[in-house]
């Protein structure tokens, strides 16, 4: 079977009626289509226009459809994986939303329990299928001076909800009854004002693609 010079595509010059020969030829043509797809560079306006959840092969190229002086002619993918937008702080996430870790660690995560992300980045676990809460905080303490944006969890260790300090002050001698407070509302604890939020839970689901600009326009 002959091949082309540039893309090494397989060319069938003769074909018998042997079923194995036909099967091999169909398989090779399928591989040809995949190579042609990889060699074809699409154009986009911004790299953020990539489709969330789509798998991008290593080496995939994308042209910038609005090139500017000092910019780049496009982007090339240097890590095969799924595209997802970067994790954002203080954002409401819904089940099945996808994000990539910030800072980048090569992984994509799916929201498996809806909620609101925290101000500080969580510790993104990297083992396949690992699940964890978008949680950075400590257990509540009595008579403690809390500052704005401090985060606590109830002393029973549950991380289903977190409580963020909106008004600094000294906490009470008795732990607040967290369960009676609706999500998104505030409660008083001594001179501290807390706002209750539901904690996002993430699951590692895939590797993330990594498109980098190439071809600077001088």
C-alpha cells in the first residue's frame, strides 16, 4: 500500500475481494480521515471559544481569525485532553459543570454537588476519579476574633456548607445553630456575622488540553 509524502496517508492501488483485505482498507481509510482532521486547522476568535467538554488531540492547531500585529497566528495543543474553563472564585456551580484546575495541574473536574466556590482555591486532587470539596477553612471556635472573609465549618466536621465572615468580631461561647439558617442568608454569632453557602464538590474526570499560542506576528 502506497503512502502520501506529507501526511503519510495510505493509498490503495489494488483491492481483492478478500474480506480481510477490505476490512484492512476500510480501517486504514478511517485512520486517514483522523489524520486529515488533525491536519485541518480551525479558526476561532479567542481561545476561550473552545467547546467545553470536547476532547482535543495533541498537536491540534487553531488559527486566530482576527490576527493583529504583535499577536499570534494561532494556538497549538501540547496536551491531549478535554477543554474546560478555569476554576473561578465565588462562583455558583451546577451539577455536571466542568472546570480545569487553577493553577493548571493538567486535570479537568466535574461538579458532582452544586454550590458556590470559595475565595481561595481548593486543593485539587489529581488521582483518577477522586472527589473532594471546594473547601478551605477551619472548624468554628468559640470566643475567637474573626476577620472578614474568614471561613469556618461546623464543629461536627461536615463540609456540606461553609460560613464566610461578612462582619468581623468575636464569636460567641456557644456554637450557632447552623442548620436553621437558609443558604445565602446571614446569622449572628456574638459580634460576628456569617453568611451560609453550600460547598461545591468536585470529581476528577479527565486530562485537560493545553493550547499555547504560536507564530508571533512581527
